C-alpha cells in the first residue's frame, strides 16, 4: 500500500500514472509475476488518472479535444498491447522500455528551458490549442499545437507500451506533448493525466478477464495511490514548470537504468 | 466565438470532473469494504472487490460516453467522430475481454 502511495504522489506531480514505479516494485520486490504486476498497475493508473483529472478539471488545463483525438491512437495501441502481451518475452519488453525512457529523458533534458507559451491573448489557439491562466507567467497563456501526426504516432506507441508494461503511458505522452507538440508543461501533464485513464481501460478489462489481477492487492494498491495522489497534488501547486521538467527527466533516467540492469 | 467555446469546454470539464470524483469515490468505498471483508474472511469479499474494480474500470469509459453526448449536442462533428472512434476501440477491448472468459 505504501508503494501505491508513493507512486500516486509522483504520478500526480508529473502527470504520469506512477505505474513505472509500481510495476518494478510488485514484480521485483513483492515477487509477483510480471503480468499480475502490470494488471494491478493498470488499475492504479485508472485511479490516479481519475483522481488527478477530477481535480484539474475546470481550469482548462486539460486539453479535452487534443486528448480525445490522441486517444484514438492511444487506446488502439492499448487494445493491441492488451491482446498481445501474453505472447511477448519479458526481456524484450524491458529493453524496449529502457531505451524509450532513456531517449525521452535525453530529449527533456536538452529542452529544459524552452518555453512553449505565447503570451498574447489575441492569438487564436486553433482547433486543438488551448488557453489557461498560469500564475507563473502572470496571466493567461495561449498555445497552439504543432506536429499532430508525430503526436498520434507517439500516442499509439505509448498506448501499446502502456498495456504491455502496465504503465500509464504518460511517461511518453507528456514529453511528446511538451517537447514536440508545443504544449506547455502543465497543460501537457494535465491532458496526459486525463488520457492515461482511458488508455489503461483499453487494456485493463482484458487483464481482468484473463485472471491476471489479484483483487486484494489491486484494492490495496488503488487505495494507496488515491491517498498518495492527494498529497502529490498539493505539493505540485507550488512547483515551477522547469522544476517539473527536470524532475521528470531524472525520473525517466532512473527508470531506464533499472530496466537495463535487469 | 471562442469565448462561447471556452464556456462549453468549461462546462463539460466540470461535468466530467464530477463524474470522475463520483466514480472514484464509489470504487474506493467498494474496494475498502471488500478489502476489510477479505481480511475478515467473509465469503462475499470477492464479489465486493470485483464490483469495486468494475466501477473503477467503468469510470473512464463513462467519461468518454459523456464527452460523446456533449460533443454531439454541440454539433461538433469532428470531435464527435473522434470520441466515437475511441468508444469503438474500447468496445473492442470489452469484446476481447469477453472472449477471454468465454
């Protein structure tokens, strides 16, 4: 349960599901088979996603339209992964994941100080952009979305990885949204947090039907995550965008290492 | 024009937010109850836990359904189509899950 709380805390801070911590913990420390760890983690992803996005709702941080469009790709990837996961070797998945997170971490680190916000209110965000109030910039910020095809492809990948590994996939979505698609960090985090719930539910029922999920452990993990995300959300209010990006990059690097070393 | 759209977006967000909170709350209560029942070795604990997990999984699905209805009401063709596409994929998931059991 404590693991769930930590995962939930970090998840709420970074806009990811926290599954990247929970899966290794359940798999390596508790000793659950990988599929069980992944299945339970997917449940917690749904919980984190629902809890976090319930709280960010109403401030227009969640780009609902962009999220929904990308979700077509993500959930398709999630479904594909959910079906094929039982047939893939653990080692292959681990290496793939380690490489992906290392790459994204690198991208984030090189773009720490790039700002994606346009401060002129009169700028039209376009059909997929958004506008919200950010205390840090001292007013409403507007942004446009760029490179949608890239985002869609990455979303499909993220969705597949999500269901194969039991993570939210936000770990790829947030940097992609932020670094490649011009979405500011907070909006990217909020949109991703919203999306991962849908992505997780594109695969969770399949895990559930296959009997991969131990109900008591899943319940404990979910409750832990919900408690943790309350704490994480409160901490996140005062953190600056650059700090969020740095934290995210460091987290990714750590995760990558831990899977390479397995 | 954008102001009106912003308003509609805000309203939808609020609705979704409340739905999410409700779903999570119900699920959490069920899971907590189920966990307690399990520790007390009640035979019903399995069913309670299953309901909790079921509600948890239903929440994002309902989220998508609500978005679909709202976009349809606003006659927003592109995003109605997008939401419908997502719902179709989720339908595929539920079908695959059903197949895994039967």
